[in-house]
């Protein structure tokens, strides 16, 4: 059987199922791992031309992996997408950049090894902006990823291809990496579940880096809380992590609500209305909800973010120049990356870098004290619903683009800098576009967040909420 032999209508039906329900079909012998993988390939071929969520496909190798998979593995045959920044054997690792080659990776990190061992089948790679430095997925390398709810709007970033593929139902699981919100931003923009684990809460994913080791966290995004919980447990440094604890009902929580973003910006009225709805929902479920304030001066933290994020841009420029010369770096890297590098050269010296690291050191104890009073911090995930494509394009004028990008994502970077876990849940909509809310907790409290998320998923389910470009819509159009 080739992938094209799999009936389209059945493939679309399967795309409505989460990873657990898809794997149950294999466990019961109703489908083989190859058939389950083939169904995802059919969905990708049918839906992705309108989305641009996949930057690389590896369909023949995926079918071969499905044929060889251990059928007794936890997720045998379930299809997934690594992000373009994740090294996966047999696929290129371009990081959304024209500066990278198509050389195929041969090794796999412990993170990839865990998911391979679980039986997941990678069918390709998801699209991302250059090196994950932008909150929208519009790389000049291509493809531009479109939001399945409205193709004229951004799916967010940097894991935008992952968010779009999940929202459309192409795959039930997709890798996201989050350095300033890059899991939670597309989760909110595309209406899916996005957990950013706390610092050190997953096995190694990439090579060591002085900034990324502190601020970047990885997990698999999904459409259901139980899939996200399984992925968190599967990648946890403790191989015997008890998944059953994630399924327990949460205690009644003390929830502190902050409506303004870190630099003191107010949320869009439509986003604020969703936040108010979620506050009422949490109260109706018996949680104690009250207004709170960030436990630290937001301006200082914001300054640290600009220093560290622009330093990542400078690192990218210097690495490209070392590899191919200044002219190569000038041509191959995007204006946004060069703009960040130039900003760092002009504004960030040793004193600013020292200040940034010193600020990061104050955040864990500050949040530990905050969480003595509040179990959970509730905020919007993003300041506005998803913006139109082009508003955050990497070749837009840098002086206008920098505030536009950072102001839109101004709720999410705090947990990266603090090393604390946070999750975005698709609990609202505005103008036909998804609006997520963010719950954050203290270090090591991912189980608490996942328990709360499961309760909210049951109270305000989103399982049957599908975008315009999706398996559900395509089913209505399929004879």
C-alpha cells in the first residue's frame, strides 16, 4: 500500500482523533502503523498546500519507519512533526534560514530518541521563522505558514507550522521549542494546547548554549490535554515519571490574575473579554480567583529580554559570517536577524549583558515567593488576536517591526526568563480567530498545570471546534 491508496475520507476522519485515540486503533488491530502513517500523509497532501505548515516531507522514510515500528510501543504508528530546528536523522535542519544547507542529520538527541522509542512516526518537518527569532512564521526561505482559521492571518511563531498542522488535523502531535513564547504563541493563535515546561524539565534537545540553556524549553504541542501530558511525561528527565499523576483532579487553587503584560501594556478588549470569561469559569469551578501583580519590576525584565534576544540575532550573524564570510551572511540572513544583531551592537555591552543575567537570577526566588500566595498565575497569552500576515514579516522596517513583535508577545517571555512552566489553552475566540489564555506555576509544577488544563478542557471543551482549513471542513466537501 502506498500512502495515496489510503481513502481520503477515512484519512480525514482519522485526523479528527487525538494521538491516544489514533493509537488505540493500532492497539486493537483495526489499523496497522503503516496505515495510520499513510493517513497523515494523505491529509498533508490534501491540506498543506493551503497552509505551508510543512517545510520538508519525508513520506517514503516515514512509511518504512512505520513498517519497522514496535507495535507494542506507547504511540506505535502515530504521526508527528519535528520542528525545522530539531535535528532528526535523515532530514535537513535548516532552522527556517537560507543560510543553512540541506545536509541530512545522522544523529538524534535524547529528546528525539525518547519519541522514536515511543513509536511516533515523523512524516516531515514543520515550518518556522529564521532561527525562531520571530513571533510569526513567514520565513524568506519559505513557505509562509497561514493560519487555518483565516489564511490571511498569522499562525504565530516560532512553532507556527506545528500549530497550523495541529489545528488543521494533519497530525495529532508536533514539536515546539519555546524561547520567548514560541510554543504558547502559536497555540493561542491556532487554537491548540501548548505547554512550555520549566527549566530542566525535559531530556536534552540540542547542543549546549549559554542563553538557550536558560530560556528555551521543548515539548510536543497537541489538540488535547492528555496528549500534551503524555508528551511531557515521555520527555521528562525521570524515565519513570508517573503519568497517572497528570490525570488526577486538581485541588481547588488560588489563582492570581494579571491583565496587563510585562511592560505594562493593556490587552486588546477582545482578549480582555476572553480573560474575564475564563476568570468566571475558574470561579464557577470553585477556584479562588483574585487580581494580582507581577512579583518584580517589569521594566527591568523587559530590558533583559531585549539584551538576550538581540544577542541571539548577533550570534546568528557571527556564525554565518564565520561559515561563509560577511557577504554570505549579508545575503543569506533575513533583515530581522540583522536588525537584532545591529541593535545589540548599538545598545548592549558587557554591562547590559551582566544586568540581564543578574535579572534572570532574581526571578526564580521572586516567583517562588509569589507562588506561596498563588498556586497559579493567569494572564492572556497574547495582547491581540492573530495579526494579518505581513505585519510581522521579517523584511518589514526593523524600527517598526521590533515594537510590533515584542508588544504582541509581551505576556509570554517572563516564564522563559524565570524558568517556570506555563501552558496556553484555547478557551476563547474573537472575530472567528482563536484567543488563548496562559496559566503559569512555580518550578516543578507542570503536573498542577496539566491537571487544571484537563479540568478546563472538560468544562469548556474545544475538541469539536475546527478551523476553515481542516479535516472537519474537508470532510463536508468530500463525497
